[in-house]
C-alpha cells in the first residue's frame, strides 16, 4: 500500500507579457508543452493535486509522499527553462538570438507555501489533474495579466499587514474569497471589532460586478487592506479597485496561509482557513505548527437555519439552487430535505431539486411562488441568468404536475433524502463529491467498466436532440413535454464546462414546447465519477445537414 501524502504545496505565479513575450505570442504551443511537462513530472514523482496552466500563469496545489519528494518537484520547477526545453516555433518575425538572451525560467521565484497533512486521515487529493485554462483566476477577461504590474496593489508581508491594521483604526478590510470560505474564518479589526467585508461572491469573476460596481466610490480616499488564501486573487482584485480610482490599496503577501504561519492563533484572523483539498479547513494554531494539531479555535461560522455556532463544511450540504457550500448544524439538518444558502434563503419554500415527495397542491403553491419570485428580478435584461434559473424550475414543477395528473408518477413520501451534489442517497454519499474534494467514485459506485467508456460523440449547432438514456429526471424533470410525448429540441450553442477546455461537453438547447426565451444548458458526453461517458441528450439528426 502506497504511503499517504504528507506534504502539500500551494503556489502560483503570473507570467507577464513584458517578461515572457514568446510565451504569450505562441500561447497555444507553449501551453500544450507545459501541460505535458507538468503531467510527466508529477507522474514521475507520484504527486497528486490540481494544477491550472495558462499563458498568463500557473496556479496549483500538489501533494507528495514526503517533504523530500515535494522538494524535488520544486527544484525541477525552479530550474525549468521554457525556451531551452521546447525551443521556439518557426516564426519569421522572431529574433531568436534576442530570445536566447532572455531567461525563460518561468517557474523561478515562486512563493511556495508548504503545509503538512499531519492528520493522515485522508489523502489531500484523490488524483492528479493538470488543465489548460484561459485565466488561472477567472475574471471573464476584464483584467489582463499586464495590469497586475501597472495597477496592482502594494504587497505587504504578514508583519506589515498586521501593523497596518493595528495602526489604522479606520482601515477597510476586504476578504476577496468566496462566501463559504469567509463564513468559517476571516480577519476582524481589533479597534472596531468589525469583521472584514464579505463581497458575497460565489465565484471570483463576480467581484467586479457584485462589489466594485457598488462599493468602489465609497472606498476612495480610504486605506484598503485586502487578503485571500494565498495571494493570487488579490493580484487581480486590487487592479479592479485601483482602476476605479481607489488609490490606497494593499494586499497581504502570501495570503492567509503565510500570515497564520507567522501569527497562528495569536493574530487577527478568527475561525478556520479553508484549504483547497480534502483536509477542508485548518485552525490558525495548526497552520503555525502542523506537528501539534489543535482543534481549539474561535467558531465564527453560523448555522444558516438556527444561527447557532457551527463551522463544518461538507460536500453533501450545498445550496439546492447554486450548489454553494452551506453551513447547517446537525440539529437543523434532520428537519430539512434540502438546503438553501443565505443568498437563496427567500427561495426555501418554493425551489427544490427533488420533487417526488410533494403533492399536487404543494407543487401548485411552489409554482405560484416561483412566478412571483421571477417578477421581482427586473429589468429582465439585467437578471437573465437568475430568471432563467427560475424559469427552468417552473418548467420542471409544471412537468411534475402533469406527470401526477396523467398517472405517469405518484407521490413518494418515503423517498430517500439525496445529496444535491451527486444525486445519491445520503446514506451512501461520502460527502466528497463536491468541487475540490470530488473523487472518481464513492463507495456506492461500481468499479470502472472500461468496456462502457465511449468516445465523445460529435454534435453541432442545429442538431435535433431528445432526453438521452442517462437523462436525470431528478435534475431536469420529466422526459415528456406538456403533450405527454418525448421532448424534442435543437442545439443553439456549444459550450465547455471547464474554462479554457478544448472539449465541448455542454450544449444550449431550445425545446420546441418551451417559451421562446428559454434556452437551457445540458451536459454532452461528460465523464461520470466512475469513468463512463454520460449523455443527458440523445442526438437525432441535424436540422440543416440531414
């Protein structure tokens, strides 16, 4: 049996075009080469983890069996030279001689953040994934990597960041992590006892619209101190604020990770620090001294239902609307079949994923509430996504009512409670089916059957489709339309589920029996957790070609 991985490295680096012009000019060539290099190196050292690569930089967390193995990885990375290793693509406009004079040791001087998995209960990662993406921290293209040097905030080491808080009672602390990270731990200003501002983000790409658009003006003239887990998100968040005229912006160099290494539970951070692996979160004390694990920490998290102190996150406890992690204590869990985050708390009486336990009367009530809820999001042009989500649920509830009326379905009051992440009964879900913790399979899934794996099918805009053999009625509703017949629609757009992925694994569909503005997204040939291709839709033909 292979030893458990005990050493973990969190790291990132941005590759600015002014430093590495060849990399950005031949992005596709070098990204592919870097991915192969990274994959081969990690496989050779038996590393696991998650690594994102783009022309703009690298962002990763990897685990190794020992500190020595992890050091070998870092040594190879530091010495790696992109041009020396992969040369320069044929380009009549390139001056090869000048590029030979430029160091392309792109991974040199990375600020490696090392921690130890002293608990030894779980592997930090189930496997290795190295992906090419458009941005290592997604902003939807609103922040270029070159902006970081021109407009980025002032980097403050932990001691200077700490002193800046202590010496500036009016300083504004901003946490640029996602809400579930903030809820279990954040900085608190000792003078005002006010916690850092929570921009209430589900994804970082919303920081510009959800926070900067609304709050930048009031921050002008104030001292802003921002932080994130390791520093990478602050690099772009500070640019967003400074471009809007907020001039005094500083960021915690090395992030919470580096601060807790220095201050532990004697600093200004309260609660737990979320980590991007299966350890889930670490207390300030164990971040400082991993050899003496400590469970003592201030609990700042609160149960979304009873508001009691609680800070344990689990992949099977997610919002049924947005699938963001939800804090809900054991006492409140037993009274709810599904959970709703704070952002969707007003939806808790009408939006449910699993409809089999509801009577027709209850479904009709949900439908009325959903219709009223949708009308609160105006103007429609500014709330397209949320209105689409509600419209989809209305359609799903309507289909369920039809199925009950036509005898195609019946109410099941004894239906098992299911995990919103993996759709399996909670009795068989291990809680590691969400996001960063997602494993290839859980105990309830069979071993991989190679014979059932198929190559992803080709699909084009204009293709006719219907619900496929692996269509999930729990997730999408009935296969049948209002007329009782199998639904049919057309593909209107091709998408990729993973940012920057080359694989088209999602499609937007216009169902013929739906309203004109209802375009819904479905998976197309994605791999399930047991390695088998799953198709939400079945291709029938092409409207143009066939």
